[in-house]
C-alpha cells in the first residue's frame, strides 16, 4: 500500500501547439510576464482533450482543429507538480475575441521567433518535435 504522504497532489493541464504554414501561435500572459504555448488547467470533470481545445480557443481567439497528440511538459507551481498534455492543432477560420483577462497578446511566430520568446525550454522542445519539417 502506498503512503499517501509520498504521493503529491498533481495539477493536470492541457494545451495546443497551433501551426499555420511556417508559424506557430504563442501567447503572452502579462500577469506572469510569460510567453507560452496556449495552455491551462482542466476543469472538474473535463477531459484533457476537451481542456486543450477550450484553453487554446480561449487564449488565442481561434477555433482550432485537433490533429494529434504532441507530448507533455512538467514543472512545479508553488511546490506542486503540474503536467500539461499538448496536442498539435491547426487554426480554422478568422480570429475572434481572446481572453483578455489573462492574455495580453497572441502572436504568430516562426520557429526561430518561438525559440527567442518562449519562457519555458520544455515547451520549445515540444514545439520543435511537432514542427512539420524540423
């Protein structure tokens, strides 16, 4: 039997790697001054796939089409481990309103631009793996 004190709480998140031609969509979260891939926490009872679609659409303003699973990244939030599952996606249609309460800007960038701007190395590693022609 596992000792419950050795099993930490876990935050589960999901997000998207949205690619259009030779660009990807990244977001600037002003509150934390971070450039990230669109992502966020799952709501109670929500599947990771549904959360990835919801968070990506809210944070970018684009409707997206799911393509395939891209991988995961892990880090700690105030000492609690967080695992974020990512899917490769494509934007469909025109941009609508993004969640301005959390996102200051959503920007299409090249792979080189993403490398310069992304705040987390794990996200860039996932992006590079999901890139159409690395």
